[in-house]
C-alpha cells in the first residue's frame, strides 16, 4: 500500500488527536476528511468489534443542515421516501436521487424539528446539490455544513459504555431514534444507529472544541470493557450487507438496483425529484440488483476496482467490495448481478486482476 | 505518514497502471480519485520538474460537461467572470461562487462550442451544484461527468516531447488556448495549461481505453529527454503562488480574499449567482487576503491544518500550505492575512503544532 500525503484539504477531525494516539495505521478519505480504516489490523479490529466496544471517529459523516420555514418541503423534494409521518426524534435512511433516479447519496435524515433537519451524508458533496436545489427553487431555507462531527460507539458492550457516560436513559433509545443528552453541560443528539451490525450509537458532537473531552471520557469509562479506537470494518460491513456509496453504487444506479426500493414511495412522495423516473423503475423492476456473493479460494486483496462477474464467458455483473471473512471461512463480497443470473445458488466466475475464481450468488447476507 | 486503504470509492484512473509501474510512493485523494503526490521524493521530483519534463496523471481534474441550447447561459450563471467575449478554443480560469459569494470551486472552463463546455474542476463535487442549478432553473441543458481524464505534460522540455507525439503544431498553441489534435486517430483537446509554472500542456483524454497507450507513447518518445512520471509538486506550486481549493481557500472565502477579484466582472456579468454579494465585496474590498509568507527556521512538516499567524499575541491570519524551498533556501508558504498586517515586510509569528516561528509577509510569490 502507498502512503497518504497529509494536507489541510484532507480535513482532520475533532478526534484526530485521539485517533493518532491510538495508533491508527491507515486511512481512507471520505467527504474530503480523514476516516481511519485500520488500527491493529482489519482482522483484529473485526474480532474486537464483535466482542467488545469501539469508539469510531466518523466525523466524515458530515451534516447538511436545513433550517427555516421551507426545510421540510426541501427535505421531501430531495428524497422519494415519504416523510409525512416522520416525527422529530426520528432518523430515516433516505436515498437521494437526481431527476433521472440516479443515486447522489444514501444519507440518514435526522429530524430535529419541522423547520430543522440534518442530513448525515455518505461520500459526495450533497451540500452542493441541496444548495443548488434550494437556490433554484427560491426556497426560504438556510443550507449549510454545521460544526457537527459524529462519533460512533459500536459493539455488544456499547450500551454499557454509553450508559456510564450519558446515563441509563440511553438504553431506552430505540433503533433509529435519538435523544438530546448532556455531556459536560452541552446537549448532544445521541442516536441508536451506526455502520455496523453489532449495535451501538452515534453521537452528533456539536462543537469541535468538546471532541477530545468526549473521546477521552469514553475511553476512560470503558477501560474495563476493553474499549478500543475502531472504525467501520470492511469485513463486518460486507458480512452484514451494509452498502457503501461510491463502492457498491453510484449515480449510475437507481435505489431499486441497490435493493432500496422499499424506501421509494413513488405513489405518495409526490413532487420529489426523480419521482417520474423511479415510478417507471418501480413498475418494471430493475434489471440488475445488489447481491451477496461468496467467492471461493484464498483471502482476496482489496477490491479497488470493479471485478467483472462472468457466466459462460459473458459479463453478467461486477463485484464492488470483497474481504476474507474469518467467521464464515469464505470471501464475502457485494456485487451487482443481472436478473438472468441473480438467483441464489447461481454459479459465476469472478475476474480479479490476478485470477479467475468461482463465485456463488447468496440468498442473504451473512448476518 | 499513515497508509491509504485501497477501495473502489477512491477511484483509479486510466493511467493508474503507469503510475504504479513508475513507483508511486504516496497519494492524496482529489475528487474521490487517486492523485499521486510523490514518486522519488518531493524534493527530487521538484528539481526534475524544473529541469526536464514530467507526465502527470491529473485525471482527478474531472470534467463537468454542459451540452445543449442553454449551456452558455448556465455557464455565465455559474461564474462572476464575464464570458461574453470568450471564444471556442479558449480556456478561462473561473471562480464559481454560491449566492453569498463563497467559493465552491476554482475550475478552468473549456469552451468547445457555444452549446458545449467542460468545466475542469478542483476538489469539490461541482457536478452536484451545476446539476442542482440547471434543474432548479429548468434549463435546457445536459449536465454530466464524461469519461475525460486530463494528462498533464509539464516542464521546460514539454514542448519538445509534445511535438514528438502530436506534431509541431502543438508549439503554436498559446497559453490557455487549445487545439483538437489526433492521437492514434482519436481527437483530443490539447491545451497549453497546467498546475505548474514550468510550462506545458494538458491533454483531455476522452475514453479511458486509450489512456495507457498515450502514457506509454509519451514515456517512449521522451526517453532521451529524461521524462519521468510526476505530479503537482507542493514546493513548486507554493513558490509559484498556485492556490489549492480546500487547502488555501474554501466556501468561507470570496474570490477577492483569494486575490481573484480580477476574475469577478460584477459590473457586467449580470445575473450570475453571487453577483449581489460580490458587488458589495468589490466596493468595500476584502478585509483579509491571500499572501506569500516566508517562514524562518528548519524545513517544516506538512501543513495539515491551519497554522495561526500572530501579531502581538493576537491572531491576524493563518497559513494553509507550506514547504521547504531548496531553490530559495527558506520555507515558502501561502496564508490569509488581515489587512492590518498584510503589507509586504510585516513580521508575524506562525504557530505550528510543534513551535512558534518568525514569518514575513512577502511582496510577491517566489516565481
């Protein structure tokens, strides 16, 4: 692997000092911000995540803030998911598409109030799309990136650790709900959510100045729980079928191709951008779709480009993420497969840069 | 320095195989794409750039393509620079601002025809802003990212190398002009431009499939010119005062703060986004501005965050890029300084994470 050159353009976070002190070994860049990828090793981090509790610097999940009388109108314009019954205190996973139904981002919308939303984004400058739409429509709304940096607490012991720092009330937070809780006298949005299947929370830390205090408090409180610095884990997220925008899908893909059709209420979310195109897709169904793929053979290298999936010498799909799973004893992967070959059990061939390997379409992801 | 984790989300380019074969040592990420930063060492690459000729994979300068009857109208909407006299075959450096005059990008606009433009972007998803504006205004224009990847040929021997591959006609291309020239029967936009002060060209390679053929042809033709793989060089670009969006300025800054007021024709570019705010700025002048800064002492580490500039213990600015210059025997830097302290010769103190050092505001950049 090559090195990453530091520059101000690859933004540090309020928790970078803690991440460095914890011995981060590698980064990726996400929303022009540093996102750790490895502490001890991807496999060690993986086992630890499933057994204990980790603190993740996911500041790179930047927020697009909507404030003002037209905030809710704008939010519904942005997504085909019907938001009419959504209440303050809820988080919704919301595909955001352009007018042709191509995915621009797959963020989590956080409803603070009718006139106040955060959109917690995946890796694209959704801020620019939202600003452009708000300006083009002359909406009465302020759109900005606030000084809010999510810190995730993930793993089976996350409840215990969070209760020690924020009080037992965190245990009552339901999945994809949030409460405003105090740390050092400052209120923070604390949601039960996160980019793993091990359970946990995301703390939306408002104000960079308090970042390291919170990081240190969590590390201190969790010492006997074997708390470690961690990060979204490639193996665990593939096992769990957590998609990654930019890896597994991009603006070429509709939500339906990504298995996100259930978040597209094209019959009721009238007026949302991309509605006409998605109504058509919903009627006809996608011709290719995301699938879990098992790949035989030795542990694979990183999937840094599309690996074609072949059947009878013809390309019928591609793999976009892959990793060796110690727990399942196979290479686990995420791919997009044409409908002719997407049934569970279909045997395909995957072409990696190094070799051709057998691949089998799975019924479900591993978790 | 930490490692960079490969993934499909950090996009490879049509030239990545060549870059790897040339022994790239480090990358940055720019527009979610890999941009090499070091081959031999930053200093060796620097000396070589000033003496010979280098091939740079700058595919990360992605294009936003505008096509259709409203393309020129949209382009003028996007920038305060007056484009009325711009002809096909010209390239213009165009600040792009939001409605408050905050910079969203500082790209180069390439006018292919009245109804066909490319915007060769710096590091932000300008595509999303342009798509949002086009959609909000209901303009009759297609906005997309085409399969176009710039390859730069930079250095004093660039003319000779380019003439060998594209013919002597390249020598007649004037600065910030382009010609359509053939390589292996395919027409390519070849502009005299590039992110160095050593002279050279940028080839807008349309079609990823031909990328390595062109890379190899340039390497082969330049063997006796000591051609090497290279990349934008941190030292050389600071010496030359080439600003970097995301490092030296961002959406908090107006073009005037960045010394780009001359590209804002707020009296004539009527109707452009941000015109009202910039007209106000133009009347009053900015209260802080980009300056060349010399920093005394030993060679500095990378500037990975703002370094405050102090005068009498008060913050009067910040440094955003810095490097040791072998040719000028000092640390060269780019900073933003308040008007109270921006005169050439002003002595300031810069606070790096490690120490306080003397800094002197310069009259001009070093080249």
